[in-house]
C-alpha cells in the first residue's frame, strides 16, 4: 500500500512555508518530511490578509519552492489573527438508543450542539475540541465511545474566527490551484509539533512568537483549556528598533537577528555593533527589544491569568516560533510568567528534517501532523486526548462560491 502524502501551508505575516510529508504513523501523526518551500510574505498584517493578490503571489512562490506537488493534494492551512476567539462550553444530550451505548455519531451530535453556543453571526466555529465527558453523573471520562449512558455531557473548548478572515485565507491559497482540506488554528498546530503527551498531562502553556502574532495554547490535565492570539510578534520587535534608531526596517531586522538580546543588563552601556559602515549602541538596541518582549510576555501572562490557569501548569511554559530565538527570551519569560520555561522545536519528524527542526517551523510541521491524524476529516471520538476537528471548509466554499 502506497504511503499517504500530506501537505501544509503556514500563511505567516513574515514568511509563507509550504511543506509536504509522507505519513509514517497515522495514529501518532508522525511524518517524514519530503519537501519544504519558503517565500517572503507580502499582503499580510498581524496574521490577516490585507492584499489578496500580493498574498496569493507569496503563497504561489512557497508552493513552487516546495516542488509544486501541493497542486495535486489536499492541504491543511494555518490561521491566526486578532479575529480569533475561544471559550469553554458544556453541552448535554439524552442518549435515546435502546442499548444506551455512546457512538461516534452521538459524539458528533454533541459537537454540533457545541457549535451553536453563543457565537456572533459574523463568526464561524473552526474547532470543537472535547476536553472531557460526564456520563450519567460520572465525571472525568475522556473516551465515551463504547460506554453506556443515558445522559451525556461534553465539556469542550470551542475556537471561532471571523468568516471574512477565513474567506480571505481560503481565497489566497485556492487561487494558487490548491484544494484546502482544513483550516487549523496555528497554536494548535504548533502544540502538535512541539509538545509531548506528558507535558499535556502535567499542564503546560505553549507560547508561539511568530512574525505578526503571538499564539497561546494552554493544556490542563491533558485537555486543551485555553487559546489566545496576541496581535504582536517579531515584526513589532524590528519595527521598534527601526523607529528607535531611525533606520530602515530591513536594517533594524538585520540588527535584531544578528545581535538581538532581551536582557539589556547583560550588555555594556558603551558596547557597539557594526552593520555596514555604521556602528550602533548595542545596549540601546537590547533595551528596545526587552521593552517589547516584556509587553508580549505580560500579555501572555495576563491571558493565562484571565482564565485562571497560570497556577495549574506544573510543566511550565514552552516558547517556540522565530521570536523565541532572541537571546534571553526564555530567561525573561521565566521571570514574567513565574514558571519554568524552555524553548522547543518540532519533534518526532523523520526524513529531511534538519531544515525544519527549528522553532520558526513549528506551525508548518504541526500542520503535517494534523493531516496525518485527521485525513478523513471525521471526528475520531477520542475525547480530550486527541484533538477532534470539525471541518468548516465545505461550508465556507458554499457560502462564498469557491469551486470544488
């Protein structure tokens, strides 16, 4: 039997990554990377498309750099941005079957109920992620399928996004001749690539500092409990340096990548760095970067505090994304978040893995994992341990007239 191929496109604010993989273990979501293409991103701002033509050209360039194979397959696409919202909901149904056995179909009915809970007309649910189930008053059930119960309650984490923003992402990608199979919230993709099951069981927060946004996903006792998107990222760091030094953005970005640190107290007041024919004060650069880093991390801390989970994360926090590579980011995060923090990158990948075994590729690799685990797009009835997805793509295509 031929190996299954899966594809992902990370539509980021600073870069587009197209990635192809061969499924090694579908149940675990392990993949062998067979191709990756990258292109600068144009037409996006903080995770949102502001120029469709420019964004489409960027996506097309990344697909071409990957070898073009995505034109023949279905693709998982990452989504983020300030339009994303999430909440924890509870829904319950009576099981009217004669034998009272909970089936996968019954779980899908619960997920459909969760999709109807209190979202604005201009929003559409992207994910319903079951956290746990209560069967006839018995709490803490993670896999209800096959068990008997008359009344079943599902606790779930529901993620929604603005219909227009989803439409714009789909349009830019499908303009390139690619068929989108699912839209995936980026911090969920990154968590699939970077987190171990033990991390989730203990309780952990993933903070993905990307180019335009910082994405957060928190797991408590193995279940996804909180997601958030902060509209600040690595691009904001570079913009601050450009403003502070009165230099072009490209120069500021180069200085950040070469010499950037967020621990200004470690840099001598008169230390200088050279770029081209000019010298710049290294301590001043680090002060600028530290100020913005503190703001981003304080946003993350406050986001965890608002839902009361920061003290329920024994495994601490993990940082990923390109912004996590600024020197001292993990040390600063430990101070601000008040928990053990480390920088992580994609795990459990095979094949030509070295080019993507870096924090800035966590979302792209995670999209492959999603494709490997959820190729048929149907809920697996696995409860809170394995993320269950409701595909919105067919519905969005019908609303907006995309061809099949």
